[in-house]
């Protein structure tokens, strides 16, 4: 029996890809939002392609606001971008 590969949809380009190819952004119980490269941290997750283009779309359209049902500040988008580009 083949093992099923978990597939997730990028919130930027809307493409479905294997979970391992995507980067997870998490909102925890304390409303903190951060990058989770391990994919194992607790909280509500959103997936995004590991590309600057997809991150730009997400930041420009403020897609995390809708995904996490909260107002995500520009500072958080800036922090995520910084982290995203350095990894």
C-alpha cells in the first residue's frame, strides 16, 4: 500500500502541492503569527509556496487577515517577509 502524501493549497497562488513543499504560517492561541518550517507547531495553519512571488501576493492582498479571521498588522507581514526571505 502506498503512503498518502498530504496535499495543501497555497493561499497565494491557490495551487495544490505536497505539504512538504509549502511553508506553514501559524496563528497560536495568543494570536501570535509566525513561520513554522517544521509544520508541527500548534495553532491554525495557512500554507504558502516557498517563493517570493506567492508571499508578495499574500502580503499585498492581506490574505492572512481573511485566513485567520483577524486584523494582521503590517508589522507582522514585514516580520514574516524578513523571516521568509532569510530561510
